[in-house]
């Protein structure tokens, strides 16, 4: 299945990727090729087949409700682009 | 020839014995590898970061502890490297991406901590395909890696830096990861041994995720015995990874010498069909005959849905990665664009600039496959077919003990040959991906060279949690052959 | 023409765990920014979530209390969206197969009737962090301490038909959450938040287009916000317009809702099962283990109060709104032996004084034992109900025990008939006109004489004795 440039733009926006206009065509072509490869799946009869989300049929292990952490704010924020007063800074968020 | 000149020819056991009997120190072993890296890495680009200073500091400490008898284990005093997607505390961890080019990890991955505690010496971080997305190590933001067997060829990917590192003996062992073949394919291209254990056998904590339901860490080294020794250190339950399995860990070195008499080896007919390069096929056939000669029983099996594995993988893996990579948003770590004009701009530009093309393609495909109106047709469908693929293997394992076949359809291809054709690149992994989708353990071990002079690896697939048996089989093969000890003359 | 309002509520209750839902960080409120955000909460590369057992147990607890099915197998999913307070770029929530399935809760309407409200589901999810919009050189600050705090989102059916029903449902659920120890329900700290889906229709018609009103964090606001939204929608339709499906934010200062267009931009959440988490299995034994620790539920308690203490449904439902009030009442009822008297006092003076002082029962300065002492003085005619209220006020102010206050202030009731007779004789003598009128049939004047006599006795005359004697003398 081919994907249109408009759809690629929409997907890029959802994924927060600023595709420049001059790259749009190349991306559209590549993504269409991948979708063509993937389209083989539509012909497979999967009636009654349970979707497989995990390779192993295991159940979730649960953690005891214990606080095990102490603050390492300085260390963790040492890799942050911009912090002030212990807060991560981002351009003004408007609600 | 001084002792230091031959340390790199030793196995893990050889290095361990050397430092424990006082033949050479941990520092000497460490320096031997650091010197080789300095000498050969410029040509191969197998390392992104070399941790010379911390390695030497570690070596001093470990020498002391070995002398005091505090450290005796199989990894004590043994140098190693890590694929650059394992978080290592205080060390730059880049995932070969501009997104993380300055990311100093504040913590150790589970396996990194295990090797550290066992007394290993971290030499550095290996190059790879960006975020492990690629089969040639050409998507790295830190430049491509060259195959030591022919530096005009790719080493495979995504653990290409690690495979080249082992092939050129720039470390005696490295940890790679395998999502769709990223250990097995480069192992095949570079004439080394590598194992991707059963999904869940080794904790993924601290391994930067590509596709969570597929990613699995595993050792890469010259021999199966080296891999077994490493597996003993890193396998097992980790309470921080919900998908890590709570099953006893066998001693992987205990059964390396078991007999292969009566071993039932299945050959999937689909892996020997059209698409397999004839010269690779010839090497595979010869090795199979060698197993037969040692008493193994060869049977044909069928994996009728295996041709669907690549399409399934290119829905499942991108879907998971599109979500896994959302955390790289320029807020708490990683690349942030200059002067964002608003929040959207911060996100869109930081991510556009930080990620390379292949990563962005996969994020977009995954986003599309999960989006409203397409989820059922792509993601759900792929999950259903994934089960069919798993069921194929379950049926095959009713008749055979292990499955063998090629790891890749060809030997290493030329640098740049498939770079602009993602689909051709994806099809490189058609024999390894089905195994990943099923979550089964798979490994590659060297079985010789094709007519073009490049290495060929055998893919060995075991049933769930049968790593010990697989290592036994590969080890036995390595007792009667010496392919795995061969090093390109240039790097000898 | 008439309009019918249709309301469904989505309530987020923070669960009373010590640690976060997927990490070992503390959930305590009010810490310095980002000091309770560990590697997992920050969404650092490579980290993985592990589910908190207590969060699962608390969800089961609420599920059992609303008579819901507990899913034997439930699934966590990722809800993908970019927002600075969502560190991973997705929220771990539940989509298909939530932990708590279809249940219900009965609410008491103002007219005394009971109405059953369906509860569609309740699912576990992680909370987001907080965006602080104070000026940081024109930027927003992000505090991720709250990120990963466990929430139970409880989704009702669109079964409520006016704002009062919605408030009754929310109050009852709030009480239930606290009763069960599922959460602390602290609305100021955001531990109990509500989103309302509101639409209007002609009675009997299909559901209208709904608007979702976000972040209603007080009972007062929810009622006002819904009423406002209903008016807004009716105005739109009656003036020929169409209601748009959208998210709206209630502004309590302006008492209006406004559109949150920013949230509308990309609401394709791309839910899919979280590959880092496995299905959660809940066995019948797990459910029974939780059931064994369940306290008596409010409805059961209400029925028991009605049967055991002969209370009206109204009294009993007020007394069972919170576990602490119910416990207080039971202590008083048992201590004084008169449940009706105890109920009147707890629902009356005690509740009223708490409300006047904006206090919770936990902080009540008059203990159940102290109140029992006071009620005993009513029962033995030491003080009248009216005087007792004054004594109660003094007790509240910390002036001492009931007996000490009665003593000190000389409030002991006069039951000595001769003393009361003397007072009445004097009043009759001083008011010949009124006496004559009364005797000629103006019964209403009886109250006048009671008032005069009470005033003369400074309120201390036993009202029954006074009434009897007054009647005798006036008719005499």
C-alpha cells in the first residue's frame, strides 16, 4: 500500500519529527516500499489466532510496596539540557 | 615475542588462568588490548568510546583484589567491551546516535553491573547501528565499521562494532544485542561465535530499548566456551525486568563436552530455498555433513510461515520502537535543538536533528501501524502471524532437538551496497528474524569461508532455554575445527 | 421543550501506596521538585517498569466494593502522547482488559429514593508530573515527583441525570475510597479528581454530543461546572448550533468552562499492549485474600444501623458516609444507650460544628467519650437538649468536661416542682391580661408563658415539668 505525502506529514507530526519539505518525497517513497513489503500479511488467514504480544506465556511478577529510592536529583539532572531550581525547563506550555 | 604480544590470542579461560597464576597481570592484559585498540581501531571504527583511564584504574583495583584472594571467578581480570547501548555509569552511552552523543549514563545496565562485579575490565563501548536499527553498521552517527576480513565490506549489524572487535581481537569478549539478528548476522560476517539466548533469559534493564518484545542481550566472542563462561555471569532473573525469567540458570560450561551422538538436527527447507547464495549454501552443507559424521541425525523440517517473518518484524519492531523512542524529547537528557520557539518546535526539531534517517523511518512506520484505523490491519495482524511463526517452531521441535541453517543468505556485502535500499537490507535478516519473533535462542558459530574468501556462520536454533545444549554443540564443532581461531592476517 | 442532562464521570483516585506504581520512589506529597523521581520515573534510557503489588490489591478492593468483576487476566497498555509532564512520551495505563470490570453503586437521591449508577470499569494507570507555569524566564518548569503515582481511574456509565446526582455519586465514591483505605481522597492535593462527560438530549432521544470537562477537584465545582455546561449546550442547540465533542476546562474563578484546543491537536493515542509488562493474573485465591481484609462496606453498615439502632434510612446514610463518623456514632450510641439521641447529635450538632469549622471528624475536639457524658446528662434530666448545645459549644472550645461546665456555669436543670411553681405563679400574677386571653381560648399564648418561665429560670427549668405545671395552673 502506498502512503501519501499528506499521511507522512501527519505521521511525522504525531511522532514529533520535523520533516523538511525537501525530504518528504524520499520518506514517502521509502515508507511506501516498507508498507508494500508488509502488505503480504493481509493475505494471511488469521481467523481465531490469538495475537502474540510476548514471546513467552508468562504472567507479571509483582513488586512489594516498599520505597527503595533516595534522591539523586543532581546526578540525574547533570545530563539534562536545561534545569533551574530542580525543575526541568521547557518552552512555555499553554493550556 | 613478549607475553603481551600474545595475550590477545588467549581465550577467556586463558586470560583468567594467566592473571590468576601470575603469568601476567590484569594491567598487562588490559594494556595489551588497549594498545591493540589504539593501533587497529582507526581502521575499523569498532569502538565509539575507549575507556582507557577507567580500564587502567579498574585493572589496578582488580589486580589487588585477585592478589588478596577476593576475586576468583571466571571473569575476574578479564577485559571486555560493550555494545554502546548498554548503560554504563559515568561512561558515555550513545546508541551510536546524535541524540545521545553526550549522554553520560547515570547508572549501570544489569549486565554491565554483573560483569563489573565479577571483576571484568571494561575497555570501551562498541560502535553499532543507530539504536540497533540496521544490518550493516552503516546507520551509526559515528561512522560505519569495517569488516576486519575485508575492510571494504560491512561487518553486519547492528552489533557490527562488537563483531569487528572480536574478529580483530580488540577485546576477548563483548556483549551485543539481538532484536532480529543483530548478534547472529554480524557474527556470521566476521567469523566469530555469538549467542542470542531465549527472550527473558538475560535482563534487559539498562539496555536501551529498540523493540522490547524482541531485544535480547548475548555474548560475542571467538568461541562457544567463551560465550558459555559469559552466560554464567549474566544470565538469570533480575527483579527490575518484568520480562526476565525466573528459571534456574544451569552452569553453561558444565556440559560443553557432551556427545552429539544421536542429536536430531532439523534443517528448515525454507532456509535452503531460493535466495540462499550458492557459495554460502555449499559451506553450510559441508558443515552439516561433518555433524552427520559425528553421529547426528539430519532431518528436514518445515517452517511454512517463515517467509512472513520479515513483514511481521517490520510492523512489530517499528511499532514498539516508535513508542520506546518517544522519551528522547530533548527535555531530561539527550539532544535539544537550539532556541526552540515553542514546545512543538522543541520536540520536532530535537528529534529530527537527533535521530538518523533509518531510525526516523522506523518511528514513522511504527507510528503509522499503531494509529487509528490501521492498528488492526497492521499491528494486530502482525501479532497474529507472529503466533503462527512461533507455532511452526513448536511443531518442528516435536521432531528434532535443534535446528540448523544459514545465519544469512550471503557473506558480508560491500560498504554502501545496500545503504539506500532499506528493503534489500531488511531481507538480509530473513533467517534470523523468525527465531527472534518466536523468542527462541539462536546462535552463530564459524564454519569456514566461502569462495569469495569471506566467513560463513552456521545458525543454530534451540528450543526455549536450551542454551546449554546449543553451546555444547558449537563447542564440540570447535573441538574438531579451528575456523573460530582464525584471525585476519592484518590483525593477527 | 424539556431537556434531559446525561452525565458520566471519570474519577481518578490516587492509591494509598508508599511507593510508585512501577518504581520504588516515594509517593509522599510535597517534596522538593524532582527529588522523588528516580531513573524509572524520569524515563531514562534503558529502564523498565515493575508493577506494585499493593496497587493491584487496592484496585481489587475497590472492585469488590462496587460488586464488579475482577479480571482474571488484565493487560497494561501504552497511551502514546507527547507532553513535558509525561516523561516517557507515553502513559502506562490499561485499555483492553482493565483490572476491574462492570460494577455498580447505589446513591441516595434528595427525595430519599435510591438510584443505581453503573460503573463501566476501573483501571490502573500512572499519574503524570506537574507543569509549573510560574515564570522561569518565560519557560515552564517540570516537576516529575508525581509521575508514576498509582491511580485508579473509575469510569461510570452515563447514568446520572443532573448535577446533584453527579455530586451524590462522587461523594459516595469518595467516601468509599476512604472507607476502604484505597486512597486518602485528599482533593486539595489532587488525590481525588474528576472529569465529567456532559451532554443534553430530548428525553428518550439518542445521546447528544458530549463535552468532557477536566479537572473538577471539589464537590462544589463539579455541580457548578456541570450546570454551567448544560446551560451552554442548551443555549447552543436552541440557537440552532451544534455541540462539538471536545475537552473543556472549568475555571472556578470565572465560573465557566473553556475549550482546551491544545489537547485536541493530536488525540490519536496509539494504545498498544506494553511489551515491558506482562499480563497480570488474579486468581480466585488472590481475590479471597483481599476480601478477607475488607471492612464492613457503607451500604451494609447502613442496613445494619437501620436494623440494629432503628434509625431512618436518611440518618443511617448520613452516618455511614465516612468510616470515622460511623465509628464515632457507634461509640456514642453504645455508650449512652440511646441510638436515636446519638444519631441526632452526631448528624446535628457535631456535623454542623465540624462543617462550620471546616474540620474532619478525625480532628473533632469532643471525643465520643466526652459526648457520651454530655448525653447522659440529657438523659438524667440534668440539662435540657437546648442547654446541652451550649455545654457542647463550651466543650468544643476546650472549657472542660460536660459535668465540669454544667457545674461551673450553674446550668443544672431545675426539676424541683416547688421552685418552678413559684416562678410560674409570679408570671401568672404579672400577666393577667394574657392569662385571661388564654383562658378564653387563645391556646397559642401557651408558648408565651413557656418562654417567660424559661427566661425567668435562665433556661434551667426542666421543660416537661414546666409544661405540666404551667398547664395545670393556667387551666386551674
